[in-house]
C-alpha cells in the first residue's frame, strides 16, 4: 500500500465553545457527528460541558485532518467519518471509519493520532491506498 495522503489539524477548544454559544450544542453535534458518535455524545451528562466540548473538538479536528488527507481524491462530509477513541481498557487504539459509497475508498486504511493539551486538540490522519 502507498500513502494516499496525510492530514493534520489543530483546534483551539475556545473556538468550539464560541460555536456552541452561537449554534446550541445540539445543532453543532447534529451537524458534525455521525450517528454512532451522536449516540455517544447524547449519553454524556449534559452538565459535563467540558467533556462534551472536548468530545466535539476531538471529532472536529480528526475529521478536518481526514478531509485534508483524502482531498481531492474524495470530498467527504462530516458525517462520512466516525472516530472511535481509545478503548476504556486500553486494548484498542483509536481508529477512524470512513463511510463512503465509493468502491475505491473501501480499501483505504486510516491511521489516526490525537493529542490534547490544555486548550488545544491536535489530530493527524494518514491514509493508505493500494
């Protein structure tokens, strides 16, 4: 397999907070999260704003990085990606699913890395293709 692309993104969490003030959290979540992610987000306690905001910020960053990695070969939407965090027991690395109807992209392999520090989330996505 060869490298199709590499994408990186940095999100300043206060930027996401400003978006949440302008759009309500539910509207933003419905705009950028896949069905699976939305189900997890809805399960987070609504009073835990920090956790819910970080959840959105991580997915925003990962999806932006993924878009940069596959563009212009593909032009995915926010909901075409589902990011799965590190498993609670640490046995599974974070990974990214790409839900595309294009047959060519079904063989792509996504490698994802996310880091957060203070007010920043940094994501890198590498995509391999045959």
